[in-house]
C-alpha cells in the first residue's frame, strides 16, 4: 500500500531514490514521484502516472543536489492514478509523501478551502501538505509545524517531509503504516521496507507508531509526535542479516520465479538452530506451559492458508486449534477465555487486519504470538512473542517462499506445543524437508510443465480440489493462480464438490488435484472420477500416481517424489506456485506486480 523512500546525505539523491522505489514497487504501482533540491536551492517535484519505469525516464540523467530528498510509489486510495494525484505533494516550502489514509480529510479539506487554499489533487495527502505549510508560516519552525499540523489529523500515516528552508533536513513520521530508518555513515535513509536501502546499510531502526524522526545526514533524533522537543533521543539500530542479493532478480526473469526457487533456502534458514536434541523451538520456552488452553490463528490471504495447514499439524499433535480470517475475527464478539493464545501470521508483519485482530485479543486478555518474516515489523513489536520466518525479503507480490517458511514454522510449533517428545518420524521429515525440496526444485524444469501450462492457458475455469492437507493447498493454489493469471479459479474441499461447485464442470474446465495427503487418497479419487464423468479435465499432483489409471480418474499428472507427507506439502506448494507463474508468464502478465494488488495491505 504505497511505498516511501527518503534520503539525507552527501550523495546525489535521485539515482538512489529511483532504484529504491524500484525495489519498493511491489507495494503499489499506480504512479510515482520524487522531490529534491535543485542547484538553486529550490524544491523540484517530478511525478509520473504508471510504473517507476515511467518516472525513471522522466528523471533521465538528473541527479539532484546532495541533501534531503523524498520519493513515493502509489497504490491509489483517494483519487485516480493520475499525475495530479501522484506524490510528492507540495504546498509552498513544504513537500511530502504519504502512506496511509487521513480519515478526517473531508472536514480538513473544507476548513482549508474556507481559508482560501486551492487544491490541485483529489488526494487526502494534499491536505497534510497545506496544513503543515500553514503551521510553518505561523511558527517558522519545521518540526514544530509538523507536530502542530498532525495534532489536527485523524487516521494512519507514514510520512517523509522536506522543507525548502532546510535543504539537509528530512522529517519522518510514523502513525500506523511501517517506516524504517537505515543508518549509514554520514547519511540516512527512510523507507517503507528494508530492501529499498539494503545496498547501503544493514543498520536499521523501525520507527514506532507515534514517533517522529529529525534527520540531517547521519544525525538522527527521534521523539514522540505528541511530546515537546525535550524528549528527543538517538535511535538504537539493529543489524539486519539479509543479504542484498535477496533484493536482486539475478538470472531469473521475475522475483516470483526466483523466490519459488528460494523455497528450500527459506526452509533451511527458518529451521536453523530451532531443532536441538529432543527439543524444538527453544525460544518458545518462556512462553509455556504447553499445550495452551486454546489456540486460534488469525491471518489473511496466503498466510491464512498457512494457518489452515497449521490447524492440521496442531490436530495431528493432539492440540485443538481454530483458524480465523483476521478481517472477520476482529469484528465478531470475542468469546475466547483469558489466557487463550491468539497466533497472528503475516509475512509483512504489517497487515492492518491481522494487527487489529491481535490488538483485540490482547485487550481481551489473550496471549499473543506472532509469526512474521520482517524483523522490526509491527507484528514483532506488538505481540507477546514473535517467531521470525527467515525467508529473506519477498519482493514478488504473490507470496511463495514466505508461505513455505510459515508452513515449516507451524510444523515446528505443533511439535513444540504438544509438550511431548517430538515424534521422530515427523521431526526427521521436517529436518529433511529443505534438502528434499531443493532436490525437487532442481527437477522442476520448465519443459516438464509445458503440457500442463498449455492446458491451463486454454481452460476457461480452473478449480483446485483436495482433502485433508490438500484442501488448504488447493485454496492456496487457486489464490496464486487467480491473482497472477487473472483467470477464474477457486479451491474446494474435494468432498464439497458435489454440493454445488460440480455444476461448473464441463469440457474446458480443469481441476487441479494436489494429492499429498495419502490418508484420503481413495476418497479424493472418487471425487475426481465424478469430475471426469462430467467432461472435466483432471491434473493430479502427487507421488505414486499409477500410469495405468490415466484416463480413469486423471488425465495428466505431475509426479512428486515418494516422501513423508510433511515434506510432500512443500513440494506440492512449489508446483502450484510454479504452475500459476508459468501460466501468467504465458499470458503475458506482469507476475511480480499483478494488477490492483499491493504486497503489504496496511489499510483495512
Ligand atoms: C497472496 C498474498 C496475500 C498475502 C496477504 C497477507 O499471494 O501474498 O494474500 O498473503 O495480503 O499478507 P501478510 O502475510 O503480509 O499479512
């Protein structure tokens, strides 16, 4: 949901702002812009509708004057994706970029209009620029004018702000959406996500909600937006272990493709040091006793699918658990007894609904646990304990390696929470999963998928059906497929097909059936026969699918190796991700930045 980038330091800012915005482009790609000081000491603004590549062309060989500068990529909320609505917005000496939503925008806009302010855009952000400018005209003090203006504002915002009279200064504010500070030698960066500045520094401070930062080159002070200036302090950075290589496509065509193939490494890094003799997840120990009295997962999208798998893992270890879509959970009466565990799963750690659901749970006396991929994220800070998946930064909008690492962590969590000695078979299977996935990914050549990809490209509807663990995998397969191919796709529990969805089946419909859950294979086969009997085409994905059954209950198959179920889940997930990827590429779609989506959904 929009990306912010800011810089204060001795380098010419435009090249680094544009490359930072390219790395943030997964957050929105409706328009982009930069504001910087020119050689005469005035602030120039360049904006463009569409992707960062359009802005990059406009910027050309311009470098901007060393000092402070800001940039933005937009995912439109208030107002269409036009140049006028693109950020930065400027009012007199003030220029700013914004991520979030100003809830009392209409009231403020009317008030400003009554004071004679002329608006150039339909955005809520422009209101902020005028408010700060008016306060600046009254006080003549940059930071103070920001504070006073924001006291009038309701809503959520991450901001980076410039003032014409202070060419080295950058003010950053966080009230809700994420904002990170990269601390270099004699220079500083602010950005909505770490990859934007990972090439320059790994020293990162995550602004807390309610904080304001005054940044002048390497000198940074942080205070509360609502407190007087005496409370300024120096931020303490944490060192991020992410390799800048993660933020590059390397030899791959797309980040999504690269990230699918990084799945095994994501598993390895997530499991590393978390399995010690007779114990899993030692960092969970202070959070005991185990098992918890009740456990509810809350999450959205792909993370919700990981949670659905998590419930199967928990139940297989005898731990009752429930799974809730965060945006629904947070508006229903909360009937969990105090002391219950609510586990929020979020790759970004910034999804507004997941954070909202956890806040509700915390207020009701539940214990909150987070599973996040981003160090320093809100989820990490706002939960009683947060377990990090170590998938590395995920840039492709469609989640792939992060999903794999969430699933691995949930397997581990189920073993840890059972309180019993981990079952050797499951533990071993988990320990071997990264290597098994790596071996499997090496065989996942594009030719092997050609026939299936062509079939899917020609299908007017794709359904995904599975039972047991294959049901959440089907949901995830369908989500991946529809979000990047833009083709209708849905996932179902195999047993539900005949309760309605089978009415959709006719020639031209393909049903994809992940089949790693061997316990329910015979039942799934009966469901697939019913599909074929009605003209549907069945693509089965699993181990040990006999050739002599082709034409009986399936039409085509993608073989998975014969491995224990807990390893098979990762392999099936990789196939579903790759199939969606290949079809989307064949259709000519922009897989890394699918239309209408943004990676980090920081608004409700
Ligand atoms: C789909 C996808 C989304 C996210 C969802 C939650 O590929 O990526 O469905 O899973 O927006 O995001 P996080 O996990 O960051 O809370």
